[in-house]
């Protein structure tokens, strides 16, 4: 199970790095061709709408369950000064760092659950050409692409982690030195390992899809910059 955990975090880091570049490069490509910020933003909004809704609704649902006050909810993307494209937003009231952190990471948790369900029910058990349904594979790839690109929390969502993270770590360290241990039965450990193994396969498939999309976007940016003889920042 330890190897599954290492691979899990590696794939999450890889997807996080790719997701930021993909959304920014889609914006750059559409803006390059259309010369319109509005067209580029609405294109992003349309493409990532399912994932953005999941992201913001995840914030809202957990905030409601934890009795965290919320404000304006938006699913329209916005380009930050750094050039990074930020998806929708949900205003969160001032609360303790622990509830704020849980609300902040809720899209990642719901995203991983959806990825597992999509992979489990829509991906074929084997990839022989005879058994593959092209339409189903496209829908699965799109869902995994959209969810993995929008499930990561923004810096603002994780601001309270600076406080909640170290405190939580200190609590775990204290429990460890007090002799508190948590043990799983062999059967449960095998089930957890199986879940992580399957999840890693689905995350790996999504990583492959996202890497292909990022490469194609990068090549298209180079191509259209040469054709239109205009330069635009590639992220």
C-alpha cells in the first residue's frame, strides 16, 4: 500500500502542474486567434463548466454542512494578473482555520470520488480495440480531463492550511509519542490497497489524456503564432 500512496501523490502533483498550464494555454490560444478576452473566457467557461460547477458546489455543500457562512457564487473564469486562469469562485466567511481548510480541499475530495466512479463504471477492463466503444471512451476522457483540471484548490482556498496543517501535524506527533496506534485488519488493508491501485490507474489514464492535450495545445500555439505573426505568452 505504501507504493500505491507514493504513486498517488506523484500523479496528483503531475496533474496539478499540467492543469494550470492547460487552462492558461487554452485561454492563450483562443485569445491569439480571436483577439477577444471575452471570447477566450467564455470558451473556457463552456469547456470546463461541468468541472467548475462540481468545484464550487463542493465548496458550498461542505461549507453548509460545517455551518460556514458563504457569499457570492460564480462559475465564470477569470484571468489573474499572473496570467493564471482561475475558475469560478465562492465567497467564504471568516471562520476557524480547520473548517476553512476542509472547505478549501473539498473539491479535491469530490473530484477523486468522481474520478474513481467514472473510471470504475466507464473505462473498459481491457483496452483491446475490439472491446473499445469510441464514443464512450471520448466521454470518459472528457469527464476525467475536466474533473482533473478543475478539482485543485486555489492558493486562497488553502491559506488557512498554514495554521491548520502544522497544528494537525503536531497532534499526530503527540499521539505517536503517547503510544496511540491505528491498525487495520489484513482484509481491510487489502481493500484499501485495491481502491488506491484502481484510483492510481484512473489518475494515470487522466494524466496521459492531459499530457496529450497539453502537447497539442503547445504545438497549436506555436503554429498559430507563426501563421498570424503574433506573439502571445505561453504558460
